[in-house]
């Protein structure tokens, strides 16, 4: 089932938001009892609770691209993840997580237009 929470505010300071996002996630914890995580930045916070169905040990969210510029929280299933993972490998792109319900964060996914999915997502570009 999983769940997403977050908010954007021009007055938000990252060091002031942990209590707010953890409270928000606690309200939806029943949707994702296996794991919870969040990302904070000035002006934005986002988090996720996860119900682990596929790939139990490695589904932590939010997740980032290797530069930690692009962040994503999402809930859903990529139905064609095996084919897309193979294509990314053929293109020489690292797929560092053995996960069926994740894709690469926004801005770095060359196969994004061919996703077959039921997906809800929240994206963040950390470059001001």
C-alpha cells in the first residue's frame, strides 16, 4: 500500500522540519509498516512509508541519484522493470539497487517514456 507525505514552503528551514515530517509519516504509518524515511531541504520536505512486497532489504525511500541532486519518493509498481533494467545495463548505466518497484530519479532516466506502471511520485531537484 505505502504512502507519501510532504510539503513546500518558502519559509521552511531544513533544520526546523524533522518533527513535522515525522508526525505526518506517523499518521500514515499503517499504510507502510515496514520502513519510513524522509528528505529535508530548505523550502521542501518529503517522505514515504513503505509496505515491503518486492526486494525487502533495499527499498529505502526517498532515494537520490548518485549526485544527490535529484530526489524521489514514490509508490507503485514498474511492471516492465526487468526489461528496462537490462536496457539500462546495455547503455552502460549503473543500476545500483536490485529493486522491482523503483526507477532512477527524475532527470536521469533514459527509459522513462517507456515505463509500464501504476505509480505515484514526488520529485525534487536539489539545484536552486
